[in-house]
């Protein structure tokens, strides 16, 4: 019979339980034991060896279509790579670059000729590649990349060139040592006209590891973390590749240089191409979440072993976890890990559904919503990971600072996740713009009366149509009872209403301020910049609401009564913590009275005390196997405690 912890773990694994369990089984091999290896050469060698072991297990096949040589399980592929973060974030990044980014570019932007030539070798690691998008001068603003790919009809080749110092491809995983081929994003130029950013397959290193003619690579060297990833730089000096190396699913160039595309709008073509690569952003967020679970598992287990200070009436020192302040440090992060895990599962399911049908059949609105949701959860997961891992490190005191206990490496490795696959502030704006543009056309030229009528009718629909498990949510809202007593804050309908009201208000007032700024400012940039802080707040409120609704849906799906009760208490803790963090807004807008505001803090403390006897079960539910903890202090403290 399954334990409560196993029920929780299965609930957190969601629809991708089988893929995650296969990953745990694969990583039971001692070769995947967590390690502290600061030496670059040694760390890179270990990571590549682990990659080859994964390839032998067919680890990457699920990420590619059956026609390309895979098994066609996009969701399973993301879940599998996320799980690698529990072993080593360097391994996760290396696998994500090879199979997710490099392989994903060829799979999603290429056509049959590219698939037949490159997919099977890259799955098996016979071909090691990298994803050369970011440049020294351009990261998030991909449309402004400077690298050029100019077609030469005399030789039927594209000429790949870095025209300026800032056009150097930078921070590219695999470029320093292991990769031989790059998926290069460059401005396509033919017949003297630029058609925007496209992707090209460009060999840049020979079998002996030497740069090919016209290519200059360099090593980024030591970074803040991720020593097992060989990040490097690439400069192209008129490097020629065959015309067929253009990944031509969305656009092509004929032998005479004529450019053709079924998508007439250059902007829409660009966003269509980039949108197919959303899997990388989904994976980054989920992997950061997995790293946070590891850190919280270590810190919580330590707090259940480590004792500090005597207490009156007790024969021994007090366990760290028996202090309310320690519970307050760790349990809200554990609650948020569950919450984000459930939201991530819904995101993966949506991505899997959309990517399982031909591109021509995908609803553009659904694709945009997927991209917005992926951006939002990437932001939420990575910021959560950075904060939770730091808190876990501090909660373990001096022991947490020792490399042998893994927390410092996790903190260093996850740091960059907040800025790669999109800087978190930029992505938060992307979320807000997606929400605002859902009704931007309608608000132009409205009178104040018309705007208020529109806000009452339409903005509410924009918010509500994005809810998960709509029927469950609506039932809860319809049956809620609210009052000013402490107990009302534990009412799920009250929590949902507070989250939804905040999002609706922030979105409507952001749109109103944007409309006013647009009339007042001559420059559209100045208009948007004027309300940027408001827009970011609205986006964060949207993400919070989406995550809470995912939690509610997961509780409804859980079939074990005891596990369901624990999840309900965790959901309370998550919701009240979010309200507490934005308490000023709720009070300013009269969603919380002074007394009720105090009740929020009392509610958080009460849930911490309620969950204290079940802490070990909650940690087991996070799904991190003991053999992947890699923390020496747990063995020592456990031995001392016994």
C-alpha cells in the first residue's frame, strides 16, 4: 500500500509520473550521484559521460517526432530533462542545449531533409551541437541580432558573418569544447534585402576539435556556477554553408535568391518561429523548480535532525523544526514548490497538446497564451528557486555553507536561470502585454463611460477564460461564504476571489493608465515606460492566480484523503503567504481591514503548526530520492541523532 508521501509525490508528478519515475530509475546509477567538481575540465568530462549514459538509455527519443526517429512525447521529454536538475543542473543544462534547443531547432524549424540528416545523430550524441542565438550585444531582443546570413547565388551558399564585435555569439553552451555544429540565428539577406532572423545549421569545429576556417571560438571560462557546461563564444568571418542549411519550415530561398514564405508578415513569421521553441523556456522553469525541491528537502531533513538550545521542561535540545520561526522559513517555500509544480504540470500538458498537432492546425491565440504562460511560470519558478535555495542555505547555518552539503552549488547553479531563456523582468512584461493586447484594439478611442462598461464586461472575461479547471473553480466561488473572521481566510472561495479581484483591478487600471499615457505622450515608449511598474504588478498577480487555480485543481484530482487534506493545508499556506507579501495592496484597496490583515499572519502561523507533524511526509512528496540529495551533513546528523 502506498504511503501518504508516495501519494503526494505521484500527485506532484502529475500526468508525467511515468516519465519522472523512469528518470529516477536512470539516475539511481551511481554515475549520477551529486558531486562537487569545481575544476572545469573534470566537471565537463563528467557531464559529457553522463550524457552518453542517458543516450544509451534512449533518454532523448521522446522529444522528437516518430517521423524524425523519436517517440513523439513532448511532455515526457520536458519532464525527463527537468528531473536531471535533481542530479546536477550542469547535466540538465547540457541535455537541454543538445536535445531541447539544438535538437528542437532542427526538429521544429527544419524540414524532412534536415530531420533525415541530423536528428538521429544528435539523439545518439554522434553529433554534438549548440544553440547560437544570444550575442554579446543582444540577448532578450532577438529580432535585433546582428549576425548576418547573406545568400550568394553564384555558389548557392549562405555567408554567415559577424559584422561587429557585439555580433559575437556569447555564453553559448557547448561552444567552448564539445559542440561541432551550431544552430545559428542570423539576419537573412538575399538580393540586397533583409528578411529578419532565421536559423541556419553551421558546422564550426572539425572532428579533432579545431575551429573550421573563418571561425574563431573562445572559452567563457569560470562562471558563477554550472562548471559542467562548456559555455563559449563564436565569431564568424564570412563562413559559407550550403543553401540547404537554412532551416526552412517557415521560409525558403530559391537557387536564384528569391525569398518565399507562407507567412507574409515578417513580425508574425519571427514570432511563429520563436514560438515553436517555447519548450526550452518551459524546461528552464521546471528545472529550477526541481532544484528548489532538492534544497528544501536537504534543509528540512537537516532541521528534523539538528538540535539547538535547551527548553524548560525538556531533557534534550530542541529540534530546529520545532521552532515556529524555522517553520516559517521553510514551509511556505515547500507550499510554493507544490503550487508551482502543479502549475508546471498544466503548462506541460498544454504544450504537449499544442505540439502534438500539425503547426497549421494550431490556434494562434492558444499558441500566444502558451508562450505567455511559459514566460510567467519561468519567472515564478526561477525566482522561487533562487529565494528558496538561499533560505535553505541560511537555515542550515555554517553546515549549509560547506560545499559537501550541496546547497552552495545549487545556489550558484540556479542563479543564471533568472536571466537565461529571457530575463525575468522582460518576461514579466511579455505576460502583461499578452493580457493587455487581448483587448487592446477595443479600448482605442473609448470615452470614460464606454471604457468602464467595457472593463466590467470584457476584462473579467479575459481573466476568467484562462482559469484551470473552470468548473471546479466556479463551484467553489458560488458556494463560498465570506466574513471578517479569521476562518474566512481559510475559505478557498475567498482566496480565489481575492486573487482574481486583484488581477482584474490591476489589469483594468493598467490599461486605463496606458490609454491616458498614450494620449499624453508623443512617444509610445514613454507611454509604456510611464506605467511599467503597474504593468509588472498586474502580470505577477496573473501568475499568482494561475498558480493558485492549478493548486485547487490538483487537490480535486488527488484521490487519497490524507494526502488531499495535507494539500489543502499547503494551499492555504501558499495563498496566505501571497496575500501577506502583497498585504499593502490589499489594504490600500480595502480587500483587507487592519484586523483581517493581522489574521493573515495568524493564519500562516496556524498552518505552519498544523503541518509541522507531517513535515517529513511533505518532503517525501517533493519526490527527491535520497540517493540524489548528496548532502554529507544528513548522514552525520542522522548518525549522531541515532
